[in-house]
C-alpha cells in the first residue's frame, strides 16, 4: 500500500461504473491506488486494465478464462485467481481500504457481505445488494463500524444533501427519475417497443441491464428500496418524481419544510469520485452546468399505471422480508429474457408480479433464506416465460 493513498478494490472493473472508476483513479494518482480488479467474462479488457493499473490481484469470475488471464499477466507480477469464491476472498485482503462494488445484480451480495465482515468501507454501486438483503447488510455494517458510501447518482445526491445535516430529522426524500426513453407513452404504444428502442437512454450512458430497468422504471423501484436501507427511512418517506432533464439528482426535505437538492450535469464520474474521496471533494475538469443551457427544469408525477414496476417495488417493500429479494430475482430473469427477444416489454411486469406472489413470505430472513428465495424465484420466473 502506497503511503497516503487510498487502496481500492474495484469489483466489476470492466463494466460501465468500473471503467469510469478507473478514469477517476487515473485522474487522481496522488489519492488512489488500485489493489484489486475483478471481471466476470471480459478477460481481454481485464488484462488491459491490469497492465495499465498494476493491481496486486485480479479475479476473473468465469473460470474458463483463467489460463488466458494468467498467461497474459505472468510477466507483470500480478496474482490471478478465478471464480466466485476467489471474489469473496480477495475483498478481505489486509491491504484494502475500500471496496467499490460495481457488479451488476444479485452477484454483488456475497462479496459485499464478506468485505463488510472484514471491516472494509464500501462504495456501493450495486443497488441490488440492499434490495435483496438491506436489513441484513445495514445491520452488519453497523456492527462492524463500516461505512456504506452510495454511488448511484440519486443516493449520492441524498448523501451530499445530508452532509452536515445528519443530526436533523428527514421529513422525506425525493428521488428524481428521467422517465426513460418511453416517458409519456401509453400501454398500447409500449406493447410493441423493441429492445433497440429500450436501450436508448435519453441522458445516461449505462450498461444494458440498468438501461432496460430505467426504461421500465424498475430501476427507480430498486432505488426506492435501496434508499430505505441506506438512510434508515420509513416507506412513506420516499417519493419519486419524474424530472426529464436529469439535472437535479435528488432532494431532501427536512422537518422545517426546507429542501436541499444536489444538481449537476449527468456524469457518473462525479458520484463515483465523491464516494471514493469522501469526505474530501477533489478538483475535476468535468463539464460544468450552465443555467443558460437549461432555461427550465420540469417535474411530473411518475405514471405507475403504465409503468407498473415502480408500483410492484413499493408493494414488495410494504410486504417486507424476502419479497424485495424475489422482486429483484424475477426482474433479472425477465430483463435477460427481454434482451434475448423472448418476452415483450409490458409482459415483464406481469411475470414479475406473478412470480413474487408464488414465493412464500419470510418476515425475518437470514442469508440462507435470501439465497433460497433468489434461486426459487428464478426457477419459477423461467417457467412462466417458457
């Protein structure tokens, strides 16, 4: 570990968040050093990143690429491991100060828990970890004295608004949503939308899964559940408003009625950097917001009759226990099916709802219950699609 620098593990370094996090690291060589890089299947990009950033360790999730990565890095003094167990193990390394969890979906849960158990602070870009097991994860973080720094732009915005205000009770938070590419469309129009249309987000450049979630408003539903656990809120304290310009990233309203908003151009590098550098704000050369370019900022209610996923997320949150875990599992399956042209855009919500109903409620689940719920929901959801 280099003196005075924060030593970081980036889980999911080849994805959208991971690659942008490496840009942040490259721009701030005096503040950060990369200790661990991990990827699932993108062996070539992982090799390229490892040669550039010289981590101590890399992990390739898909074991069939182990030989390829190991051979390519054999002369670079970088240890190479493969598989899920290796991923859960490297996050416990003594040399780490922080673990950035930029994995997509349920895969983020186990390594996050292992990192917390090892006392590592977490920069969390994997909302599914808190959707699936929010109570378990936040309780464990409290017990271990570990900080969870949100990387999602909306939760980062809430966190930034609360800095200096942690002693002041929150009346409510307002998560902003762009509305996605289909904002304003009717159910009839949505019945025939294509994968290509759904993958065109108006404001953000993200991976395929999160872009589809954004188009269906499931992303916002998952963020509602994540916010509950991150900020210890009651369900009714979390509101969603559609803000097509994506300039106000979210708002906090305090008990005196005053509201604080965090604003800026849509750029994920800012919340990534804030999570990695907190409590410092590091100077950047990111493009600056200009009021003249945005003469009006607009807001509208989310249409949960048309975009049913947001309502399903609130419903699963109200049911509690393992239901949000089932919601997440069913959603991961239907999104993959939609991306493979096996299910229509509107059908996704119908299948998710039916899947969740079939799963028995466990009010106070343990880790094994979450694992079993995830597994069972995936099987049932696939049966419904097939």
